[in-house]
C-alpha cells in the first residue's frame, strides 16, 4: 500500500514541511523526503508557506476563491515523476522525454502532464470509474508531438 494512503491531510502536509526543513538545514533525508524537497526547490512560491507551518497545516485551499493548493500541485509532480520512473502507463517515459525536449524544460513538461493528469482524474471521478490510462497517455503523446497509436 502506498505511504500516502495511510496518512491524514495534516500528516502529508507535515511531510512536505519536514522535508523542506531538512533540505534547508542540510540534514540527511529519506529518499521520499529528497524527492519532495526537489519538487519544493522548483517552486519558490511555496517555500515561504512551508517555512511557516501554522499558516498552512489547517488551511483549506478553495478553487472558488482563486486559491491554488500547493500540496496538491506538488503531490501531482510526485505522481507524474512516479509514472515516468515506472513507465506507467507504458510509454509515459518516452512521451515525457519527447515533451521535455520539445519544451526545453523537464519542469515545464511536468506541468503540462499535471494538467492532463488532473483532467483525467476529474473525468474519472465524475464518471465514477478508474482513470482511462490510455486516453491520458494519448493526450500527453499529442502534446509531445508523437504519433498516436
């Protein structure tokens, strides 16, 4: 079972806070903490919030209020990186590499993929079914300019 399935919202948020603190302080980190710190390092707009836990641990982020949830955004980065690392769905790694080359930025490519992942998750939730991995992969392949199978 993935670690995130057994954690409360506050526990997950605390993981981000702790990982960033360890990174800043030059302390040893577990592999997952290092992955989290790497994502936080790419998002300076979230760093100050993680350095003031009292402001973020209990905060609700409302899209209706125009608020972006930094934990959701960074969690989607981690999910995409896991998909690339495991090549799931099959072909994800090649599509990512092509997209990153096309955009000249792995981080920008991750952001493009995150948008498609969020869309796939929203569609699946709305339909009450698992995400359609092949439709999701097709969207990413299209972004990357790859031929669709």
